[in-house]
C-alpha cells in the first residue's frame, strides 16, 4: 500500500500481538485497518465514543482530501470527541482510518486516561509518538 499523504512512499507493516499497523517512515502517518483501533485500545465501546464517524469534519486549512490506500476512494474527514479534537481520514467503504503523525499517539493518550494503560498503546507510543513531550 502507498502512503495517502506522500503518495509515492510505501507503507511498512508493523505487527504487535495480533494488530498490524501500516506506517509511513517519511511522514510518520499511520494506517489502521477497520477494527484495529478497537484492538489497540482494547475496548470497542470506548473506541466508538472517541470517534464520531458519520459526522464529517472540516479539513484543516490547506489539507487536501486523501485517497484510501486500499481502494483509492476519496476518504472523508472525521473528528474525534477528544479535547482537542483530532481530524482523521476515514475510508467511505470502511477499509480503515488514516492518522497523521502524532495523532494516533494523542488518541491513545486519551484512551489511557479513560481506560488505563495498555501494553499495546505503550508499544505504539514508543514507536509513533512523543506527543506528551512536545508540550
Ligand atoms: Zn507518508
Ligand atoms: Zn477504502
């Protein structure tokens, strides 16, 4: 699969436990297949609460619509219910979700605050983000 942000970069697969995460080494964006975020957070109900799929969000200024790396359909922008809200891309056919660099780590931080630490999110934050150290 190619990175929906960089277009000519190929996503690399990382696997932890049973969760496969596709990752772009150039822009540090992350693609999650449908259902994988639930596995990462470990709680489907809570995950659904974080994401407001079905209520399209406004794209940040200058950000173009991206294409799903699997089916190439134009993805829709959705936002999380976290504060601050995170805008992510969602395949209209439900293939998965795209998060820009640091966004997944931010969501996992929120999940931890609500649900407590999980091994998978600790692993992913090690790999993908130091969003807590930036502030
Ligand atoms: Zn990329
Ligand atoms: Zn798709």
